[in-house]
């Protein structure tokens, strides 16, 4: 799912053209969105790289974890995992309260919070934080709003989020088709899909049904956030430790600036929620 490229930098007008080619390209699993391509006849959309809008935090990789690692989604009473639940509940109330201060859509916050709750109940030693998932979601698709999409109450973007073809062009890893175009509409090469940008082959391994509709859908943010959480916690990883947190984020995208940006976002979200 998640390793992208290893750029030297992601900012600076003088190298913007190079950034558009090299900076946020998928390498092994999940990658950053470049273009939206739909169905079997992809159409290019204006280039938009959400990560370019984010400042990298001045932290040394492996030295510290973001704030709020042990704070959890809510304190008393502890909410139950319930992605997509309607009506008044603790998770929804928590998300609606934080949406304004954080700038994250409440529906996306519900997905990140639900994923934390599920993972903490099944893999408590991982100590996954919703804020880390939110940081990744912001960089990968602006919380399901890439390319002018809106995130619906059903947790799906108003139009599919599908990345650039991984065809071996400059700065792009070559990944032959692994899904027959089932997820990405491309039966020649793979493309990253959904709000958390999964490569189809990685999605097959980590597919999750967080909204309990009977299927795992990488375009559905509850499913995608839970799959991302499970991926980050793979192999007994402790996302509450500095070494574990950075290893997890680098497994998503093996880039120091990427990790520093996720750190800054996660830290900011957690401090806002405190």
C-alpha cells in the first residue's frame, strides 16, 4: 500500500516542474494523487498535489511521535466503533465538534476515529491514532476532496479518486495490472485508488469493511481508513513509539518530507483536539 517516492524536497517554485514529475509518485502501495482517471476511458484532470500545500515539520525522523498518541478519540464514555452510524452518538458528536477547528470534514473524522477504535480494540499494542490517519488522508486526497470532489454522508467521494498510471514513465514505478481494471478502470497497469490511495494489489490484501455493508471498497472512506490503519500496524508495529510511528509512515511513503508533513498534520490535529 504505501511507499511512494523518495524526493529531496516537495516545495519551492524553482523546482515545481520537477516536483510534478518526481515528488509524489507511487512506488509500492499507496501513493499520492496526481490525476483523477475514471472508468475504462481515463480523462486527465488538472494537476493537483495536496501535499504541496502542507509544510514539512522540522523534526528528525525517528526522534519523536506526534502529540495525542495515547489520548484516543474520546475519553468518557468510550465510543464504540460505528462508522456511518446515523443519529446522535459519541463518535459523530466528537467528529462534528472537531470539524471546524481542524478543517477536516466531519464525515472523514468519523472514518479516522472509527478506524482508531477498531484497531485499538483488535490490536491494542499498535496504539494507532486517528490523527495519524487524518494526516495521511490530508496528503493523499485532502480527505476525499481531491479534484473538487465532495465527501458524501455515505463516505464516498462524489467522483472516484484514481491516480496516475504506474507505467514506468519518468519518476513513476512500473506496476503491471493486478486487478483487471476492477478498482482503477485500467487493465494495462495499476493506479492508486480512493481517499487513502491504495494500489489494487495492496487493497486486495488489506481490504476492510468498516461500514459493514458487506464489501470492502477502497473509495469508501471508512473502509479505506481502517485498511490503512491495519496496514500501519502490520507485523506488530507500535505506532505509539517514535521508531514504530516513523517506520509505519515510511511504509506508506518512503520519503522524509512526506513523513515530516504527516507528522506536522497529525501533531496539529491532535493538539487541536486536546
